[in-house]
C-alpha cells in the first residue's frame, strides 16, 4: 500500500484534522479484512487514489464543526443537540434490511453488507437547505455496489430509505414536541441511486461515523440538499412508485422529492443563491459564497434531469 496524502491539503497547512491520515483508519481495516464491528473506532492507513471527482480543492471543514453542528432531529432540533444527546445511542450491532422489488432480499449485518466492497475516501461539498455548507472527507462505498448484491428487478424505479426508531436512545423521539413523523424516510430515483457519486457512508475523517452524523451507516448524495442524506439507515427498499419523504410529508410546499441544490430556485422563505461555509468567515469576513448548480456536481449529474423542469420538480 502506498502512502496517500490528498492534494487538497498542502504540506504547509497540516492541521489537527489532516493528521487523521496518519492514524489507523477504516480503510485499512477493511483492506485487512478486519471485522467492522470488532474494529472499534480506529483502523489502518487510507490509501485509495481517488478519482478527481471525489477530491476537492477546498479546505476541509474542521472535524469539530462536522461533528457538533448537525441536523439529526431524532436527537433534538438544535444544531448542538445531536452531539449532546446521542451518547446513549448504540449503533452496534446493526442490521440493514434490503427488500422490495429485488431478486435476493436480505437482512445484512454491517460486515456482511460491506463484504467484497472496498471503502473509499470521498471529499464532498455538502449543502444544507438552510443555507450553510461544509466540505467533508467521507469514508464509504457506492450505493450501487449494495444494490448489485440484491439484484433489483426491472420493475424497480425508486429506492426508499428508513432510519431506525429508538425512543429509548433518541430523546427527540420522545416527549411532547415531536417535530417530524418517525421513522425519518427518504428516497431516490433508481438512476440517482446508481450514480457513482451516491454513497453509503460508514465513516468520516478516517474514523467510524459519530452518532451525530448517522452512525453506523448513512446516505450521502452531494448534489442534493442535506436532508436527502438520511442517517442511521435500517431499511432500503426497491419500489415502483416515488416513495414518501419526511420533509415533503412535513411541508410539501417547501420541500420536494428531488431537492437538487439549485441557486436559481429559491426556497419560499429564503434565497438559495448563496451559502455560508461553516468554519469560514469570521467577524471581519461575513462573506457568503455563491451556491453552485447541483452543488458543483453538474458535470456528473445534470444529465439525470435532461428535459425536466427543475423549478416544478424542486
Ligand atoms: N434520520 C435523519 N437523517 C437526517 C436528518 C434528520 O433529522 N434525521 N437531517 C438531515 C439534514 S437536514 C442534514 S443537513 C444532514 C446533516 O448531516 P450531518 O449532520 O452529518 O452534516 O442530515 C440529514 N439526515
Ligand atoms: Mo439540512
């Protein structure tokens, strides 16, 4: 294995976050055949030379911000709640049921699910619908690789995802105020799900996923608003009809099924033209940066929507 230093980190700007590259990481453990569940929170050396679409010439968002400024309403609605309130959540052991219109439905343990699939590092730009963004070094694998294992039938047109429901471990699922209906559900068209950019993530910054970020396995779709990236997934179903999605259920006038990042289509209550990169722009530079069509991934995904009215299909 060759040592790997991503080009987005210049030697002159080695930060605490970039030191993760020298730690034992998830990638190496997978390569070494070490069991995921048994591997704990750290593993060997990352090493894949990633294709250029999976790297970015932008500063990584500090680990501290990535893991303490979150949306995960199962743990509360404030940005600090997921880190604060997820200490009781136990992501191991874990199973994911993959069913519906497939030839080989299966309930996978995590090790089993990832067997024969290599983990990769993907540095993605992430854009929340609320107007903030981050750059996150995810560890994961293409969703397509999992779909191949279960052999979708020709009648399958969409993929539906479901988050775990565990009120005993998720304080946002108890009490008087329930901001959303549980389970949190999301969906993609099958061709979106099969796009090489779409990954299931099991880690970030070279470590297994923190609870606040959707341990032990979550979806990452970098050209869509953040809420499409459903966390702590327990079920993935291949279906024929467009599945229900949590934020559309909650407010269909404001949140649609597609939710592609689009600076030209405003949210009914605010502009989507610019974004605040978390960890950037202090007191003296409150600068917001322009939001890019498809969050900067137009070359890879614009073709999925050829001929579609993206204002109507928001
Ligand atoms: N189950 C579940 N998944 C979820 C959410 C949630 O509340 N519950 N929030 C979404 C939103 S709005 C965003 S912006 C991203 C945030 O991911 P991060 O905290 O890892 O940055 O998670 C998404 N996935
Ligand atoms: Mo979000």
